[in-house]
């Protein structure tokens, strides 16, 4: 019963097979490998974006930070949801790469910005006033940190606000695949057709070993990206091991198939939890994550039975009423088994 | 005939097998995996350093930059050989991570600093003069960029100078294994016993896919290192894939065995070249790299026969006398075959 | 009727006289001037702190940023009131000097942190969790941005919380003189005796031309401060022109006398406003600033009569009900005349 | 006998008078003062550059660093003479403001780059090679650090090389006035007509208290400059005290008159030294600085008689032959008296 994070999951067999296959013989280093050329073609095809440029890094923090740094000056304000990973979980990496920047944390329900809330936040930054940060850019996360999903139309409504203020928009797509599957749309519809300028397209959480693609829909940023990647120490010498993962991930829609599996598992889990009278969901379940309140005693029983997942802000092992509802996050991955879901539901139903 | 770089080589079978094996099932992320615990124990054992701390990153640039940033303030001068990778080949990554720093390029023969030259360079930085950079730290590269090797005694003589000026010393060991094998010493003798404070211990060029260990002989820097690594985007979520490589590399002295193979190949190549009247070596061949002058016509023939390697500063395809001696670098790796060496020598001997 | 800011005021005659006097003949540069030696002695005497170190810069932004940078690592969170100048009015200068940092904006009434609110904010930053910023330092502003004043006892209560969490505390004293006069205490009581580690001691707003002293109660930070000041371009070559201002400011308690004058003016202004039925104060008037609601029609009349001051967020020239109460800030300085106050009060009382 | 530096000199009476005059009454802050508007007009007139933008800061380090930061990306190489102040005397301030950058130190006689040497240095940076710094910009110093002066034609020859490589050019004019007087040209001829993009126009060393103008001949950089200045803490609140200095400096060609006085003094000093058989000049005397070899015994006698100036690398108080020629720098300022020169010459002629 592993629900701690999708990054605790193993790599999918297709990914491992690709890494093994690419290992044969010598290969040009630093991204000049043949597999990277195929990745470039596959990304352009997948996103219907023949001009797009794509670069690979090994971590989501690197992908986000480099993408932001190419689009935001050191004095720029970055408008983000208050739960955004770039603000809460990257130890200041975006600001380090930007050489400044200020993340404006915007509270909004269910992890999702709305056009009105975003507009108000942007306009709260005075225009052309040298004493404060300047309006810099917008970043949205899809799948959000609350497990919800922006539809292409919702994305377009946000980027329209950004465009009205001449701001570029980044999408943190650490769980992009789960969002596209949930929204049942094309990658192009979810990104550039909806006004996105740059995407962090996650592989790691969804069955890869460690690879993220940064897709620049504005190829004018390509050389700057390459320089920033190198300066950040993120250019792999044996680059083929990144390329091979991404190539396999993009081939035959593996990325969608893996994400679909994770989403289906989460759907089953959410349905099971929601059916319990003493439990409730914090946010709608839309992709591969479930946020729920369970009474303290159920958390304790789950922990005893070996379930792994995160609670916050209160640890159920702390003193408190047995029936106090405490929040938790349950993440499913491509590797989550239906039997794990069922075992979990058995525990909370008191049958185990 | 692949002599371009050891980073063009594939991963050794033991490394790939370890990566495959570690993939089974879920594993804690961000370095809490069981393999990383074993890596820590293996490093301490290998280096006879029970207090040392070790962290993994995927690139040499990251290893060097983070190691330097933990030991040098933003206003520090970093004393390095003029050929040092940190100065010439990292697009300013060390300065980016340090948030400043100034690399003092020191010319010296065969890629090796000497105590006298180092002392003069340090003392040329005025002490306590607020207008200039301050004396910050020393970094030496072993195997050097000229393919030569510092012996433990030579390292100790340099660190003694640094210690006299209260400066810490970093070793860029992208090719540390080749140096240890060449010097026929223990890792401890080459590092902390000779006064090294922090080591970038390379795996990538020597048969891994992409992993470098930063070994901190002063564990007081550990937490700062972790924070800097995270901020740099170099903390892997699926960390086990780094750990497994390093664990296999350290097990059964694989790292020494792979390096020994590369060194032996380079020895054969150097001997063959040196025996040619129209060729000569630029630097003594001591590890896995050979630097040699060959006449332009031989470079051209080699290129026609498919040999890969770097020439500089002059490309032999440029116009010039047929017999003009032009410099080149030939790198052997764990994967270089004896047949490749022999084919190469056949070409330059005019037998092919 | 000049109430826009104390930084619109001229320099006091004593300051100008000192600058004129110090100009005679040659003088050593970069802080080695005789006047600076006297400043050092005067600061130590004024603050009863014989070990303290002091450095001069020309702007408050430089003073704050350098002071913070010497006490906070790049990954540190800086706990500050949501109205703090370092967050809202310095275009990211603190983060630029720190090379990172994250200002945690804490809302609290009347511009003043309380121990409970500060403690909660600090403890909301997880301890030792590599993914987030780390607890770094605390900064408090006295006189606050709301014109209120922390008493020494209130400062001590805040620094006690900081000390419990091993965090240093900075005081932004751009209007330190006004606060000390208002609290009727000694500079030592307001600072190191109350647990302050480093003070930005403002001169500019209180009758100087442009000088701020950074007082380091922990002299161990002195050399780092000097280096950061130089690197920031804030070390004056003709330093005597800074020294002379600060020397005159400290001599004969000029700094207290100038601040007392400003506070008295503000008191008269606040009393006059508070006596009007259609006006009200936003915050208690404690030093040299008055925050008040006035109906739109009075703002308009004041503007017509030539009064200068800031309104926000709403400009009274915008459409709206004549009687709508709109907020404004009125700042008095050492140079504010009683006649200006009386003219102002005449206008709002409808007698002019 | 004060020859240590022109920054040890006092402010000219016209400057002090202007500062005193500008002090009357309240004035808008942060550069909105009336004097600054006049400075802008005067700069445009003086430089025959109606589009130019100008900003004031208080130190040369700030002027240079901000000017460079607006024209060079973090990964840019900055081509400079090896003696350039930005490299040797600013403790890394340019790199701090640029957020990176790498100063390429170019050796050349008498402190002056030549087109051939500059071209070779630029072309030694590989083009479009992601592993190294990229060609960023050129900075030249006029008056040079060796006291020599580039003529407009020489400047134009250097900027032509830069332009061929699409690089902007900065002039560090800490002693710009001395150079213009020496070259007997117009400010326009020395700058934008000769291809300069941005100028640090020094006032401090030449009779001001502390003010430097950054003149942007490309006004497109203006807003970025303002933001960088604010972020650096270099925007003065009581800005009128900077403006008034610069306004007086530009009025009635005061800047040229003060520089002419300094140059004439240095000419007399150099002639006197050159006439001595046991002395010799290191560099041609062209502006207000004299570099000369004197025998150790003369240095000692000068020191005894109270002369102030810099020797390097050897201090004459160190043991050594009485007649050993040791180098020194003698700087004249607007305030240097003819009697000081004559007293100096008397000492070295043995008449005192």
C-alpha cells in the first residue's frame, strides 16, 4: 500500500529496456546522440509544434527553474498558486536560477487559479514603480498540487489574462500526462494552443527513471536555455541515457498509457473513500492523487497495516480524539496495483 | 577507433545490471533509499574515512560547483591550473554556484601545479585588502587535464602550501580512478591523508551512466551541501538510480578495474605513437589520455579511416604543410578495445 | 504643506556645516578619514557598546540589504511584517545581496509583530527539511511602517522568540531616532539590550543628506560586512563626506533633537485630525507619521491648496462619493513647520 | 605633497556651493528633483546626444558594475585590459551585478588595448560552444590605469573590432575629464562618435564629493538600468545632493577646467622627474598621473619629507640597494598646488 508519492515508484519496463538498448557502443556526448534527435522529432509531432525546441534534464526542479529563468528577469514577480511546488518545495531553486525573482503566492480553492484572482494579483503589483518587483511571468501547475486538473479552456482563460499584461506563461507539468489524460485532450490543446509558452513535461513521476523535457514553444529562447542548463550543471555528458528514457516514453503513447493507469487507480481509491460516511474528500479527485479526511483511528490502523502516505499538518500519531478528521494525500502511480487499492479499502472499511 | 572522450563510452555491464536490479518495487525517494545507505558505508570503507559524508549528483559540473560553493565565499579567489575544467569548460557554473568567486588561472607545465608556483599565485592576492578578491581556496585536478597524475606526495606538497595560507583544497577527480591506479596508491593516500578536504569522485567517465560522488572529508559541511544540491536542482527524486550505479562501482573495486583497463590501453597507444619518428608526445602519458603531435597527413588519414578524437588549436583539415606537426588528444576508456589501438597504430604506421 | 515623506526634507544646518568643514584639504579615502574614527567612538558611546563595529553607507536599501546578507544564508527565510520596506520597496535588493533568501510576510495589526504571531510564522517553516527554505533570521522595523513604535520590552519579547529558534535579529531603523524618542529610552535599551544583533541606523530621513550607519553588535561580522559593502559598490572613496554627516548627527544628540521635533509636529497633526468628526486615525500616532481616513472631499480640497502626501490604495481624484473615507499617510520631518500643520488643519476644518 | 590619489582631494568650491544651494526647502525624492532634470539636459548638450539617458550614482564601482550588468549576460566574457579597475579593484562587484560574467584580462603595453590584441582575445573565446563563456562585451578605461590616454581614433579602432563581433563597448571614465582634456576633443568624439555604448563619467576624483554619471547612449537600456540601480541600493532618496554636484560639474565646463588643472600639474611633475638622470618614466605621462622609477634612497627621502603616493610591488622601506630603481605612481588632482610639485622636485633634486 504505497501511496507516498509517484516518485517512489519504479521505472516502467519499456523505459528500462530503452536504457539498456541505448547502451551499446560509443555515442556522441552532450546531446548530440541519435536518440536525442528522435526525441526532438517526437516532441514536435506529439505537440504538433514543428518549431518547438526541447531539452532534457534529470529533475523537475531543474526543469522548472531553468524554464522560469529563461522567461523572467531578476526583478520579476512570478504569479503562482500558493501551493506551487516552485514556491514550497524547491528550496529557492527558481530564485537561484533567475538570480532574483519574487514568487507571489496566490490563494485559491482546490489548487487552481481563476482568471479574476490572477488578474487581481497581477494588478496589485504596481506598474513601472521602480521600488517594487515588476510584473514578470505566470506559472501554473497541471495536474495541480491539489490533484485537480485545469481544462484547456481554463488554461486559455488564464493565459489570456497574462497576455493582456504581456506576461509569458509556464506550465509545471510534473504530472502533465495525468492532466492530459484526465482532460481527454491533446498535448497541443493543453499547451501552446491554450497560450502556454514553456512546459516542464514530466517523465520521472510517471514511469521514467529521471528525465524531464523542457518544451520551448518559442524557439528564440533555445540558446539561452542551453547556456543556463550548462551553467547549472544539468547538461549530461552521457546524454543518451536521458534521451532513451524520453524516446521510449513518447513512443506509442507510453506516457498516456502509464498516466491513464495511475488515474484509474486513484479513481477507484477516491470512490472507495468517498463512500465511507466518516471520510470525505478535500478536493475533487481528477487525476492520480486523492486528498481526503479520515478519522485519526483509521490513519492509525492504516499505518499499522503498512500503508505509506503523507498527512499534514497533523500527524495522527499525535494525541487527539479518535474520531477527529485528519487530512492526507494518497498518490497513485503507473505501478500501483488494484490489489493495493482494495487492501487499503478493506482496512478502512474495518475488514482487515 | 573512438578516442574522442571517455564520456562517449557506454556503461559497464555491472553498472547496468545494478540499475536494472534496483528498479524492483517502490523505494523511498530523495536519497533515503537502501542503496544510498550502502554507498555511504562503501565510501567510508574505501576511503578509510568513517566520518566522511558523501552525496551523489549526475554530472561532474554539478559535483565540482557544489563542492567549491561549500568551501569558498562569494569574494574568494580559487587557485587553479590554467587548464582546469572548472575554468574552461563549465560556462561559469562554479561562479554561479559560489555566487561570485574568481578563478585564478595558473600556468604550469604538463597540467600540474607546483608548490612554488601555487605559493606565488596565492601570495599575489593581497591579504586583507578590501578592494580585491580574497584568498579563497585551491582546486587541483587528478588525473590532470594534460593526462598527467599527481602522486600523493605531490598532492601533499600542494595542500601544505594551501594550509599555510588557511585555504581548503578540492580535488576534481573526474578521472580520479585513473589517477589512483596510475599512482598505485590507496584512495585515502590520494585524498585526506594528503590534505584534500573535498573530492569530486567521478563515475560517469569510467563506466557509469551518470553519477559523481562528492566526498566531504569535513562532515561539518554536509547540511550546507544538501541545501545547495537541492537549490541547484540536483537532488534526484528517484535517487536509487544514482545510488545503484555508485554502489556497483564501489563493489569489488570495479572502479579500479575499469580504470586500469583504460590506462593500459592508453599506455599501448602512447608507446606506439612514441615509437614513430614523425610523432611525439606533448605530455608524459600517465593515465588514460595521450597528447601527441602527429603530422597533418597522418591526422587526415586517421580521419578518413574513421578515427574520432580532438585536435586543437588547429584543425588538420585546414590548409598547411603535410608534415606540420599538429597536436591532438586521444582518450581511452574502460571500453576501448586492444583492436582499436592496433588499428590506429596500423594507420599511422602506414599499414592501413 | 509637505507631508509626502521625510526624505523630501532638506538637510539640517548642522549637517551641512559639517560637510563644509570636512572638505578642507586632502584626506585619506575609503573610510580611513579622521572623522570616521570619531564616528566609531561616538557610536560605541551612544550605544554603550564598546565592541560594536559601525559602517556607513548612503542609502537605507544598502544598509538593510548588507545587514541582512551578513546574517542570513541564501536558503534562509526572513521573517518580517507584511508591510516591511525590505519586502515592498526595495525591488528585491535584500534577496540580491543575500543571493537568495525568502521574505516571509507576516500580517499583524498596526505594523507590529507580536511574539505569538512571530513564533507561529517561524514554526510554519519546517525544520531541517531540505525541500523548503530554512529558518534564517528576523527583521523588525522601528518606527514601523504604520508609524507605531515597539517599546524595548516589545523588542525583547520578539528577540526572545528568535533566540529560542537560534535566529539573529535585524532592526530596520530608517526612523530609529523617532522610535527612541517616542519610547523615551536609550539606544542601547532599544537594541542590543533588547536582543538586537544588527541595526540599520538611519540618518537620511532625519536631517542628513544621505547616510545610514550599520551597527554590528557582533563584531565578528565586520570583515564580511566590509567585503560585501565593497562588492556592492557602497564603499565611498571620499568617505569623509559620509563620516562628517554621521559625526554631526551623533554630536550633542542632534539625532534625538531632530527626531523630537518631527514627532511633536506629528502629534499636533494627529490631534487635529482626530478631533474632526469626519476623520479617524488608522493607527495610533506614536512617532512622526500619521495615518488617517479623511472624506474624499477633504483630500480634494487639500490637494487644491497644495498639500503633498500619499493616499492608497485609492486616489481621491477617482470618481466616488464625496464623503467616502479614504486613507492617507502624512509624514513630518525635522523641517516641518508648526505653521504647515496649522495651515493643514485650517483646510480640513473648512477655514481655508 | 599629496599624490596618493585624486580621491584624497577635497571637493571644488563650486561643487560645495551647489550642494549648499540645493538644500533649501523640500524637494521631490528619488531623482524627480528639478536639478536632475537640468543634469539630463546638460548631459545631452555636453555629449551632443539628445536621446541619451543618464543616471547618477555615488561611486565608480557602482557606475561600472551597473553599466556592465545592463550590457552583458551572466555567461558573457568581458574583454578588459589586465590592469582594469573592474578586475583588480572592485572585489568582484561587476560579477556580482552581472550575476556571473568572466573578465578576460588582456595584457598590453602602457595600459592600452590595441585592435589586434583585442581581436585575438575575443576570437580566443570559442563561438557558440556551450561549455565556455560566450563573447559578452568590451570595456576600456580612459584615462587608463597607466595614466595614458586613448585618442578618439584609437577608441574607434577598438570599437570597430567589438562591432565586428557584435559586442557592446563600455568606457570606464573615472578619469574621463582628464582624458578628454588630454586628447583635446569633444565628449561626443571620445564616446558615441567613436562607438562607445555606455560611459561611466566620473565626477568624484575630479572635484566632486561623490557622484558618477552613467550615460547610456542606447536609451533602450534605461528602465533596466533604473531597476538594477534600485536593486543595488544605489537610488538616493535625497537625490538632489547627487544632482546638484553633477549640475555644477557640467555647468560652465567646470569638469574640463578642473581636469585641465590636474593635467598641467602632472605635466610639470613628469617633466621634472624625467629631467633627473637617475629617474625614468614607466609610461608616457598624458593625463594627471605619473608613473616613474626612482632610486630607493629618493623614495625614502620623499617619505621622510611627508610625500604621499603609492609604490608597488616593492615598498622602499624594505631592504635593498640604495640605488635600486623602484616604481611609484603619483596622482595630481584639481587641488594639487604648483608649490607641492616644486617642493617634490626640490626633494628629489636634493635641494631639500
